[in-house]
């Protein structure tokens, strides 16, 4: 890089590449820090991947994240639907995953009994 134009071009390339990772679909994020793993996050992640594959949900991206400081609520699972607020589910088990995927990811209805925090009615 020798000019400001080179820097701007690189910025646009990286911005476009980043948009490919995040735009155009629902994100499911599983907390995979050591606290999450100890609480069963690997099994929850496996259940999420299996449910997404079983339903052939091509517009759903599954991510993992580290500890976010709510260890007492692990396993944490977030759902981010385009244009909607991020919803965090706590104490998620593999048995909860089909309900979260069917209700929230597919149909847009928050599973209130598993959500952390206040849900606006």
C-alpha cells in the first residue's frame, strides 16, 4: 500500500468480504467458552447443527463465541434474525434446540421461557 486510494480499496474489499459472512440470514450463536463447554455447549452445538441440516435451513449461519460473563446461565444460545433484536437463551439443553429452531429461527416467535431478560410484549 502506497496511497490513500490503496487503503480505501482494501477497506472496501474487506467490508464486502465481511458482509458475506453476516448479511442475508439468521445467525445462531452458541457460547463455547470453557464455562459453556463444561455446561454442555458441545452437545448443544451438535444439536443445532443437526437441526439446521435436518430442516435444510440454508440461510441460517451457526457461529460460536467465547465466554460473555454469564457463566451461571450457560449454555447460552443467541438468535439474531435480520432486522430484529438479538435474543439470548440461557440454560439451553440439546432437548431445547428443536423448539428454539422451530419457533424462533423458522417462525420468528421468541421462546419466552428460555429467554434471558425481559421480552417486550
